[in-house]
């Protein structure tokens, strides 16, 4: 009788121990997964913010350049945008940024391939439908002083 009681109590203790252990392990693992997900989401948000700002700065630069209204600050913004693309951008975006840098001083430099790729990748990231064609924007450049074209 004592042996049966001992085994019954021992079995109950093992069951309780296993239940508590599995619960604690589950809490621990869930916490780890939540922390990793939060970290990943944070990094994606930072990347998307830098890439979206790069898109704005490059498109702004392109408009001012086409109307000969660039300033030193605009060049600095373009430089920062291209550096951010090389740091956070996709392989294709980095390739197009390098091509833009190499062709920047040449006549007829094209910003659209890079801008379209950035736009398409960001829209994909945000689960938005793809848009065909080049980007369009409106800016009244008469508020910006006329400058010489970039040599």
C-alpha cells in the first residue's frame, strides 16, 4: 500500500514538474520569438524610411537639375541618398545607384531606372500593387535660384 501511494505521488510530482517545465520553456521561447520579430520589424522600418527618403531626395535633385537650379545642399542630399541606397538598398538598387553616379556628369543622365526600382520595391514591401511607367511629380522651380549645370 505504501509503495502504491509513493508511486502515485511520485508520478504526480513528475507530471507537475513536466507541466511547469514545458510552460516555462514555452514562455521563454515565445519571448525570444517576439523579441526577434520586433527587431526584424524595427530594422525593416529603418531600411524603408531611409530608402523612401532617398527616393524623395533623388527625385527632388533630378527636377532641380533638369531646370538648372541646384545648390550645394542639393548635392549633399543626393550624396547622402546614394550612400543610403548603397547601405540599405537591394542588389538591383545598388547597381542602378552606381550607374547613376558614373553617369551623373554626362548629358542625358537617367534617374528614372533607379527611381522606378525603388518605387517598385517599396510598393512591394508595403503590399501595394505595381505601377507601370516612370514616376511623375510637380514642382514650381521658380522659387529656386538658377545655377549652372553640373560639369
